[in-house]
């Protein structure tokens, strides 16, 4: 199963994503397109969707899209589910 298919089937689930460069991201999958997965990082300020530049300055599909942090699917080394106690 490709990263795209996995992420598409698990929108709304908390995950840990490790990129090929070693960066670790924890968050809830909010949206997926053919090139990126967008997560709402755990511990981020809530209720910012649609205003400003998105979380941490990442705008997703453009400024104010509210999709959170966009991670390129090609940069993902691994994806794992997080248990709910991390939420």
C-alpha cells in the first residue's frame, strides 16, 4: 500500500511520521493529496483554520487554508499510528 492510500484511509487518526531526513512529526491527518499529507501537529494551537497563514506559518494549499503542516509524500520514510494517550 502506498503512503497516499494509507493516509487517505486514515484521515482523522493520530500518526507519527518520520521523513527520510530524520525529522519526526506527530499529529492528526487532516487532508491528503497526491503530493502531500497535511497534519494538525499535536500540541499546536487549535481553531486557527481559515485565518492567517495556518499553523506555524504553513498554509497548506495557500494562506489560511487551515490544513496544518504539509509533508511531501515522497519524503516519508515511515508512518505509524499513535496510541490515544499521546493525543
